[in-house]
C-alpha cells in the first residue's frame, strides 16, 4: 500500500492509499478536529525493516515487539509483519 499526499477542495492536505476497493485516508489533527483518543491503527506489512526505521524516526517508539509507535498527532500505530 502506497500513500500519496492529496487534497480535496478545502479539506486539509492528507495521505491516501487505495487497495482494491478500499481507500484509507489519514488526516492530520487540528484545533477543529483534534486527535481521536482511544483509536489504535494496525498495519500489516511484509517485514520491511526500512518501514520500521522510517516510522520510528518520525514517531515515538513505544514497543519493538510488537512494533508500536505514537505518531506526531498522538495516535498509536502498530505494524505487524505479514507471515
């Protein structure tokens, strides 16, 4: 799944990816739309260490196994290696 930066009309710039018929859009938190508390996003990947390094460099590493980070908006994200 590859994300690209998009913007629709007056919406904020955000990231979107398409997989089959599924569209996943990730919007930044703002004063009008603060980060959602209690939501945890899990993403499966093919065990690419570069992905974990990149994500860890941009967020707060909470756990290495399972790989869990807090993103700059405060959301908790878990990456799971597809087996």
